[in-house]
């Protein structure tokens, strides 16, 4: 006969009373031993929850509150850094004064090189910040942009059922450069990526045409968003030719509408300035090619070589990864979400790895996608954190060095190589929270 346990030997968790399938509150600990049991149980439960993708939404709310106060602290205690804000305001001031010829729109850092969407959005900022002079208000605006970006990214990660909550803490904790780009420097890249992630949320929900509208809006702020375009075209084609034609028409039509005042005035200057694919970058600002001599960095043969590699990688990923994902793209479950995100994010990473130059603000182009790409791979957490650390080290080394550029190149190559290496196991790559699905399968078996 089994003896009953003494009440002093029972932990608070074992004292939970079940009724109607629900648990009652844990009893108040009556001794130091009970209190220790309670702390151990709470700690164990918290650690377990941080490993469960289904708990991502719960922790994301906590992180958003933390990020709000962190942004407020940065605005109050960290000095603002002037880089491009004044130039942005000078460029849109010319537009607001009636100048529509892109040849005549310029700021202290040079001519205006962004499409019409940038002009309209930053014109609004011009009025909201007292002609660009109220820096504090501008910082609060970009803090809101940052928080909205996190909301959109967290939603994508929650829907993927693949990313555990502790990854979100890593994302926020290792983003010194990202906070600086948004809150202290206020680059237009931030607005472009906000719109991009908004479109990605619509794509995973199968709102393709509205998603195309927001994607085109993102391109109208900065054309770097076009790095996602090959993947978007592939995804649209899986929805049928009618949806593809409608989506492309929306993308092109919005560009014509936003650019109409400038196209009607001087179409050549608008197209050449806004979508200048031949633009030369300054060697002193490059993050990714510092180990090259400046002559090689500026050599057109080098640029053509990067373009060939870029196209080659796109074809390879199309053949080995994207095409096998076609059957999942049409699904409306977590596997469909992961297939779409994997296609979009891998396409963007290829473009970034093959870019002629990366400047420090360009980190925002892909920072929030790295965690998805790494955690969707069957890798050890130590390897994932190592790769994130390598990338973070490279982007936080100022000025860049040969070593930091090599480290960045190696990290990019490692992620792409691992994606390609595990491409044969597409179903495993797209699987979601295994704990959830194992529970569901066990219930069905019963």
C-alpha cells in the first residue's frame, strides 16, 4: 500500500486542485521550502515558455512595452546624430516651394536620389517638425515607425510558428545599430522597410493586390526594396497569371501616379535620379568590401561580376528551393506562411550579399529577417548566435576594416550555403511548433 505524502513534502505545484478541467491558483507558500519550490517552478515554466513558438505573441507585447521606454530613454539621454535629416528637409523644401524638376532638387549631401513617395512622406514630416527644425518630434515619429515595424515583424514570426520567444529578446537586445538608425539618425530606409513588412503581412494573409500596393509604396521611398522583387514575382505567379498581371499593374501604376508631377516636368531627370542603377558609392563608407583596393571597388568589371553572381544565385535558389516550395505557397497554414517568408527573405539576402556596397544604414534592410532565416534552419543555437554575432560585429565596427568585411562576407555566405544545403528537406524547413503538432497528433490517435 502506498503511503500518502505529508503535506510538507508536497510542492506548491502538486497542491494545484483541478476542477472542470481548469487549475485553481497555487496555494500561498507556508514555509521557506515551499517558497523555493514555487520559485523553481516559476523559473522552469518561464524557461520552457521562452522555447515555445506558440508563446511568441505573449512575450512580444512585453517587448513592445520595453522598447517604448527604451526609445524614450534614447531620445532623452543620447545625443542626436545629424547625417541625412537636414538634407532630406532641404530636398523636400524645394519641392514644397514649387520645384518639380529633379535636376534642381538637392540638399547638403547632394542631389535628391529617391522616388516620389519619399518626397511626399518627408514633406509631411517637414510640416510636423516645424520645417525640420524640431528634432525631438522627428525622433518620436521615428520611434513610432520603429515600434510599428516591430509589431509587423512580431506578427510574421508569430504566424510562422517557428520562432521561439527568446529569439525576439535576441532581436531587441542585439540591435544597437538598429536603434541608432531609427531613433538617432532617422534614415528613409526605416520608412521603406516599415512599408515592406506591412506588405509581407498582407502576402502571408493572401491579400496579394493590396500587398502589391504597399510593396510599390515601399519602392517609392527607396528602390532598395526591389531586392525582394524577384521573389514577389515568383509568389505572384503561383497565384495565377490574372493575379500576377493585376499585381504588376498595381505596382507600376502607383509608381506612375506618385511620379506624375515630376514625370510631366522632366521625365528623364526623375527616372535617372530616382532609379539610378549606375550610381557610384564612396569607398570610405563601404561596410562589405573594405578588404578590396579602392580601384577594384570602383571597377565596372567588379560590378558586372557581382551582378552575374547575383543572377546565378537567384537561379540556383529558384531551382533548388523556391520551385519545391510551390505546393506550400498556396497553403493557408503556417507552412504557407513559412514558404512565402523563406522565398522573400532569402531573395533579399542574396541581393544584399551581392551588393556593390553596403552603408551602415543599410543594415535595416535585412536585420529583422536574419532571425527567421537562421531559426528555420536545422542548426544548433550556438551556431545561430555565432552568425548573428559575426554580422553584428561587422555592422558595429566603425570605420569598417578588412577583417570586419571578411567576417560579414563569411556570415552571409554561411547562411546562404546552409539554406542551399538543407533545401532537399523543404518540409522540415517549413515545419512549425513541433510541440503543438505532436499534441494534436496524439489527440487524434486517441
